């Protein structure tokens, strides 16, 4: 399904200081899915993390927690209660058809976190390794 870019200047994200490795799932022969015990990786083999943030939307009645998936060799960090800006933030809608009804949901994705240093960004490949591949 298509990923939709998000204009992050319209809504503020507040750091919770929490991030966790995203679990990898494997499909079983009966079509169900189960955790493999490994960390998920993206299409480039970079580990995927879920960074928890509070969505602070002035037009909403209540705050919402969002888990934003970020690929990075290092665990991404956010400062607790500080604004967080994501690089190339987007959402991917999906439908959960389990049970008696279909639920529409969104997965949040980003290429990194805008911050000093490299937290939440893939490490660059050294030139010596680029030549080898």
C-alpha cells in the first residue's frame, strides 16, 4: 500500500524517551503470524526501531501515543517531554480484517530523527566497504 507524506509542521510530536526494537514476524503454514525472536530489518538490512512519541494536536480532544518506525544501526533516542522532528515522516494505512469487523489503522514511518549527532540515522558506509560491494 502507498505511503503518505506527513507535514510535520502542522502537528507537534513530544518525546517519551522510549524506543524498542521492532519484532520480526514469520508466517506459519496455517497463515497466522508469530514472532521469530529476532529484530525486524528494513529492505536494506538496517535494524528497525519503534520510537514512542506523544502526538500533540491542538485540534484534538485528547493526546495520542504513536509508535514511529525508524531504521537505524543505533537505538534512536528522544529527550523526554521535548519536541521531536522526524526526517521524511509518512504514514502507511492498513486494514486489520481479523475478527468480526475491519479496522483501519496507520503505521508511522520515518527515515530518522532530526537531532545533533547520528541518533536515529543509519550509519554511513565507509568508502573502503563501498568498494567491496
